[in-house]
């Protein structure tokens, strides 16, 4: 009863204490918002309208329902939380039923259990940061502080980029606001000088810069005036990947007068060594790429980031593991260099990987938790969802909509496909000014001959207040990325919603007998799409990310090796861009770009590997890879199994439960990777053993590429000491062995294994104690119970008495013989 005697001052202090550590939360409630309320609740009539009328937000019906919703919000808060200890910021009533409240995490928990509460989400938008992935991966709070903060993260680790070069004047690579960079004595790379400005490409942050174009020149593909005979990035891709791995922290991402947060690399203090071997129009040649890798190894880089892979295998080799490209990478790993390579963008189909070899980390691409959405409100009250990274039209105002084909100066310009809205000169400015221009999203946008950037430039120059792009027909699974634009703009990606727009426009527009418009009566408004929405259903495997199983030869026979190795963010990644870059038509002339691909995932792993190497400088590439793999997660933010985006017959995309062929060992968890407990180490002899025991690889070919004789002691490629187990042809019973090394204090690990019921699995010993630095062998035995004709999945889990968890995926295909 003493609680009741607390004085007023104490209560105020308590309230201040709670609010002091409070955060903003968004709470969504059961019950419809005004825009979709169909009536029936507490005797209220419907507020949503089915006809062509717009909702009258001033009507008594709407205002009283709005009051009712707000009262419910206030009542819930008053009922569950102490008055004066929280502050409601907004009630959301029109588009969503919910509210924003400033309160403590404990109060959020209380609210989460409240009646009628659907969700309580912490408002990440308050401190939105872009390349948002450092936040998503927990680097600022969980990883950078352990190495002395972001201004020490990756200190003196050199990451080599074999890519399209770099734009050295970008703020992501600047040194004027950073502590001076000292020399890295063991790095021997050189810095080319810009032929035009005569300035060095290096500045201490960029520590080496060279270009490789001899093969391109020999093939007649190199044009010095547009490809730049220097490390200068004429494409954009190279600057983007370098910034993801090692760009400076806290760089404002500004475009068209808006700031989209702040960009940061994974290891902001790491050094960048540039080896340009990719060019604007033709990509690159393996010969140039191999020369670049070779030079990088010579110069002493610690990590190689490769967002590049051969388009097709060389005609002479029979195995995916041995060709000039992969053999060069084997040598790089032998030299102690960790290699991260993009898995390829051929997904979601199986066997689409372009990175096969056991010595490199093959990186698949995930969608993180940030999505950009927008909506178009029509005069008939319909709300059409879409994507548009744009400001809204003036609040509470609607604008007349005009279709591109109805506002042409002259019908003879039809040959220019005017509905694409790529050419301002074809439009009658008087008819477009002050209106919303309706354009068509054609195949030209998919192939890159038309761009959304050009649409907004066209709309702006003819005086439109905004634009709408409607998709009329598009192949299933077409990837629509939001593009930042400087005026209100939206892309309606759903074909049926686009039809709703066209129908409404046609009904509202009166024409004479020749089809010419007499009066434009269709109206609409475009919402604000600048703020990202953060989803719990993340990460997901991106639809384009290449999938396993891995192949051992070019007849597509399966290898006894799991690929990809790991999953990292690779969709809608904001990072530096080269203003003269031409790779993405939507970002020509810009300093930043938000693009997708496994090209973006690989430098995430390269940067995180730099953080691991900084903490454990003596670790081998296999040890770093093992730490990343065994600590990765197979669950999303909501605690559900990871899902993978897949094509759907009916809609643009569906989600299916992901497998190790989608994500390898799982999604990277940088904090856990710094302290993995155990590692699965491997070296050059182990890689040779894997090659020598893989059936079908010619011994002479191995010798050709490795200059080493074969060693068969491994017995079977499945025994290669990697933190995954793959048996592509399981007959009867097969045992595989693994060796783990303890890199922490003495710990006892309990071993458990689970597998699909059609295959029995057993791990031996069931427990083991390892002293610091000690290594122990264990075996995993698989036995066929029934043959299903498809791969089955499982895992071995090693739980340590000090809290370490080491997880190894198991993949097997059973056969009767």
C-alpha cells in the first residue's frame, strides 16, 4: 500500500525518467480507417464510398467516425498506461487506424498485449539512415563499438575492388573530414594519375588505383573517349560497390532537393584499392579481370570484392572449379586473401550460380526491411498503390489528369512512342501545364531505352505538377525499383490497378467523333513516397538472386558442395555513384544511386569480413568465411523461417520457404561473426583434396592449373572441411567428417542434428570439450530411408556451454543405387 503514498514530485520524476528513455512507437489497431470503413461498428454508417464520389472528409459522418477512432486510441492509452508517463503524437484515422506514441519499451510491451492492438512497431524513421543496411545489420550498436567506433572500423584493412573503377571526388571517399590516414607499409599498390587533371587517384582512403584494358583494347572494344583510360569510373557500378564495403560514415544522400538519410560503408575506415577491369558498354574480359586480381594479390590487399563473374565458361575446361578465373582466385586465397564474389543474378531458377568454387565466399542477395511505397488517389475515391520515391502533390488538392497521347502537338510524332513520355518537345505545353501527366510503362523501360528519370524531366519541362506511369502488360516477375524523382510521380505496377486508372480516365474524358478530347475531367492526387516503410518480414531472398544446387561441370552435374555460401543485403541499396556513370539510365548525372543485385551483396560481405579480419588479423580466409557462415541466421526479423521471392503464375511475385540453395548457411549476422566460438579451417591442400576427389575432374587439368600433384587422403569431396555438408548422390549410408578449432575459452559443445524424415542423421560424438586453440574431429552419418527424388535439408547444431552456437546446413539427394 506504500505505493499510494508516493508524492506528486516523485510521480513527475518517474514520468520524466520513463520519457527520458522513451522512443517513438507506431501502434496499429483493429478496425477500419475512414478510407475503407464499410459500416457496422458501434452503429456508425459506412464512410468509404463505392461510387465515383470522393470521400467528403468534412461530412458529419466522417468527422464523428474519426472522433470515435481517436477516442478509442485515447481510451486504450488511458486504460493501460500511467497518465503523464507517455505522449501521444498522432492519431491515424484516414489511411490507417492507429497512433504514434512516445513511451518506454516497457510501456510498448504493455500496449502490445492490449485489446484490439494489431502491432506495436518502433519508429525507425526517426533515425533513418541509408545505405540503411549498417543499421539493419546492427553495425553501429553491436559491431563498430567493439573496434573503437565507426571511425576505427576496418582500420588498416585493404579491400581490393575488381570493378569499373572509382569516382575519387565523391564524399564517400573523401579525407578532409576524417582523421589523417597513415601509410599501410605492407600494401605495395600504385596510384595512377588522371590524364586530364594530372591529379593522383589516391588520397589515403583510396590507397591504390590502376586500370586494366589490354584485352579490351585487343578485342577492339575499348573506346578511350568514353571508357576512360584510367581508374575513373565511367559506369557507376565500381563506385557503388566500393562505397558499400568501405565508404565513409554519415554521408548525406541528397537528390533533387531531398535527403534520403545518410550513407555508410560496412567498414568505414577500411582502405580502398581500385583495380578497374570493367567498362561502360561491354563489361569486361576475363583476361583483364585476371590481370587485375593478380595485381591486387601482388600489391597485398587483404580482401577482394568481386561483383563480377564470367558470362560463360571457357570452352577448354570441363569443370566449373578450374578455369583461369577460378584458378587465379584459388591462388589469391592461397596468399591469404579473403574473396567475396557475387552469386549472379539469374534467379529464381535453380542452378543459376556463376560462382562455384570452395575457396571463395559466394554471396546471395537479400531484400532488407526497407520498402518505399506510394499511392495515387483518383477522383472516384479509389486508392491505387504503386511505387514512387517522390514528394506528394499539394495537400488536400486534386489535379486534372491528362494522358500523353491526348496532349500531343501533332499526331505525326506517334513514331516516337509518346506514351513513354521521354521527349518533352512532342507535347502541347498549354494542355499539360498544372496537370498530372499520364504515361505508359512499356518494354522500353525494362531494356533501358526509356527511363523514369527522363519521364520526370519531361513532365517538369512541360509544366506538369506530377506524372503517373501505368503498367499495361508486363511479364511476371518484372522487378520494379523505386526511382527518386524531383516532382510528384508514381509507377502503378499492378496491371489491374492500371486498368482501373485507364477506365476512370476514359469515363471522365469527353471526346468528339474523331476521338479528340473536348474536356479533361479526370482528377487525382499523388501521395508522399519519400518515407520508407520498415517491414518485419525481412530479410527475404531477392527474386533475382542466383540459386543452387552448385554444379561441378558444364553438363550441370551436381557438386558435393553447397553454394551460395551466405546471404547479405542486395536489394535497393543506396550508395555512391559516378556522375558520369551510364550503367543505370535513372541515375545519369547523379552522385548516388539505389540499385539492386548480388553485385551489391558481395561488398557487404567484403566489408564485414574486413571487420572480422581487423579483430582476428591472423585468421585464414577459410576461418573468416567459417565465422560468417556458422553464425548466420535462417530466421527473419519476426522469428519465422526465411522466405524466398519466387515467380507466380497469377501475381508479380510470391513467397516460398527458402532453402540452403537460396541462402547457403543463412543471412549474415556481423555481431555474432566476430565471436563464432569454433571455426572450420581449410587451406590450399584441402582445396586440392576437394578437386582431386571430385569425380570427373581430370588429374592433368588439376596439375595444369595448380602446379600441384593430387592427394586423395580426403577420400570424398563431402569430407572437405567447410561449414556445410552436401551429398549429391547419397546411396545407403555415408559418413562425413569435419574438424573444428576452438578460438575462444574452454567450452563444452553439445551436438544435435535434424534432417528430413526420409534420411536418418546421426552426429558423433554427442558432446565434446575443447580447450583454447584445440581441434577436434566429428562425424555426421546419413542413411537413406526412402527416395523422394528431391534434395532434403537439415542441420547440425553445436551448442556451447558459454553460449556459442555453431550451425551447419546439411543437404542430400537420396538414390537407391
